[in-house]
């Protein structure tokens, strides 16, 4: 590896993180919860609204870093394709839930996302154990979000 390649790695990682976080924040901004969401019945374990922004920002950084590491280690692997799939499912969740006011559609998406996250972790471990580990907090949060989404859908 040349010094130029080594020096470019932090820049490439930063660009990967910036792109994922920026796209995700844009989707979140466009599909902010509104009066429809405020009117829904929610379970007692529903976190306050201010929690979601900071949690998702940190998670998107971890997701991006994991994706960059797999892209660098095995760009055409099953792990990379699973990373792309979970990202697409993630980006479609907010438009489905908040944009279309469709909690059951969002629930179907988040269940698929959860399965894809687990599959990514399993596949990523073959190439980069840190990339797989970076997805563990994401798995925990999406597991919680799946229960929350399903509860909101069932209550309404």
C-alpha cells in the first residue's frame, strides 16, 4: 500500500459517513412527524421525540463506517449487498410511516430491515469483525423500533 493510498483512507471514510448521514438527515427532514403522528395512540415505552435525532445520527455514523469498511474489504460481497439493502429499507421506512401514514407498511419494511441487519452482521464477520460489531447498536435500536412500530400499528 502506498503512502498516498493510506493517506486517502480517512478522507474516503469521512466522505462515506457524510454521504450516508446527509442523505438520511434529508429524508428525515422531508418526512418529519406531523399532526397525524401526534394524534396516534402510542405505547407507554414510546421515547420522547427529542431522543430520535441524536440516536439516529450516531447510528448512521456507525452504519456508514461499517459500510465503508466492508466496501474497502469486500466491495462485491454478499455483505456489501446486504449493507446496501438495509440502507434502502432504512431510507424507505420514514416515507412509508410518516409520508404515507402507513404504520403497517412501515412495520413490514422494518421487519425486513431487521432481518437484513442480522444477515449483514453474519456476513460481515467473514471480512471485518469491527464492521459487524458496529452494527450491534443498530440491531438493538431497530429491534426496539420494530416493537414500537408494531405496537403503534396495532394500537391504531
